[in-house]
């Protein structure tokens, strides 16, 4: 399957493939996105030199908390807006 990521950052040692999303309200889309990115993270981790990063936020996650927690268990790099405001990108994209 072919996947287009929102952003790609290439450093001297790593390629970071990035997805971004914001959900102001709940719904089935959040659950499907969390499941999809969980699967994607499990596939990308098998590729040397590539790291999957997901930036997501919004009140919609309150209703889909369980699926988000499951994805947190699998993904090393999942962040919210507050993380970005606290310079998480400078820490990951070295």
C-alpha cells in the first residue's frame, strides 16, 4: 500500500515521517485513525532509519480515549500541541 505523509523530515541519521490531526469533536473517524496509525507504527518500526511521528490533539479524543491509549502503548512518538509548545520537536529531530 502507498502512503503519503503530511510531512517528512530528513536528518543525517534518520527519516521522520509525520502525520498531524486535530479533532474538535468525537466520532468514528478518531477511532479509525488511532487503529490505522497503530498498525502503521508497527509496520514502520521494522524499517531501519525511519521513524513515525504523530502530532494530534483536540477535545474529540475525550470520547475516544481508549483507542488513543492503545496507540500510545505501541507508538514511541505521539505528541500534542502542548508538547510542541515545550520544544519536543527540537528533542526528537536531532
